[in-house]
């Protein structure tokens, strides 16, 4: 599809490119989504050793690739404090990132495993774990500044992989686009050009959840194909 120019969202919603600022990450007791805050507090009482707070982005800020997930899993990132760490989705994601040179080390399903990301960064569209893994539309909108800000603060951002429809549509909104700009579908891709950001290539993928892989909605080969395309795109840049 042809490149199009997009208007940057207003400064109140989408910060301009600048060094890291406090709005990049929500506070540990972020109150903006009352339902999610209540759910965090319930799990803090039940599992005080867990992270049970908004999960920060993972990976170098000067990376060219940003991977956008849905939200922390209850017993995954909400427990460990690192995106896609501690549940099946991380098994497939990090193995794939290692295979295509976007991560180094060994994934041990805990944040002290020594795994590092290489030219890649991971963030969730919703930073707190939602009940039944289902954030409401209002919670997605409320958390969007914590997606827009990290994107705007990545000076070399060139490619974004969106994992699932919610992450995909929220990423488009963070870029000032309507969901119709690039209809979600596995393998869908297009380039968006912004005057302050430069061209950013979007790559859509089904989410690497156990449900999607168990039902064969997503196979490991399908998932690897997306990151093979990202690798080829960045290597050719």
C-alpha cells in the first residue's frame, strides 16, 4: 500500500519526540483506571510477592523495532514485572526474537534470566493486568498515552509489530490513524510516514497466546514469518 502522511496527535495525547520523561511510565499505584487499580490491589493482598503494578517497557529506547502487546497476563508479566515473562506467550515470543537476532541470552521465564533485547523494545497497549485479560475500551483509551509516549521517545523507531487486534488498533490510534487505515489481519503491513518521526512500518500478527497456538489460529511458522519480514525490512534500511 502507498505511504501516507499523518498528523501528529495533539501534544496532550501524543508527546513530541524528546528525551525520556516521567509520562513514559505510569506510577506503581496508577489510579487512572479504577477497575484495574482495584484488581491490582486484590492481587497484592493475595500474592504480595508478585509485581502487581503497571508493567514497564522492556528493551533499549534507541531500538528500531517496537513490539506492542495487549496487556500483562495475570500469572505472567503481572507476576514477574517484565512483558511476556512467565507464561506461554513469552516462550514463543522470546524464542522467535532470539532466532531473528532481536534478543540474546536464554529465556528463563523470570526477569533475572539475563535475557537482553537487541534493537527491539516491548510495551503493552494496556499496562495493568485486566480481569479475564479483557480491558474495556475506556481503559485502552486511558492507557494510550503510555503507548504514545514511549513511541515518541524512540529516536530510531522504524518498525512496529502489533500482537493482536487491540494492540494493533491502539497503535494506529497512537499514530493518529483510524483503525480502518490498516485493517487488522495476520501478516498485514503498511508504512506510515510522519513528519517528525519518519517512515514507520507496521507489521500485524495474531497474538502469541496459548489459546491462539492451541487452536492453530497462529502457528510458530506463521509467527516466525512476521519477524522474518521485520528482519528483512530493517536489514534493507
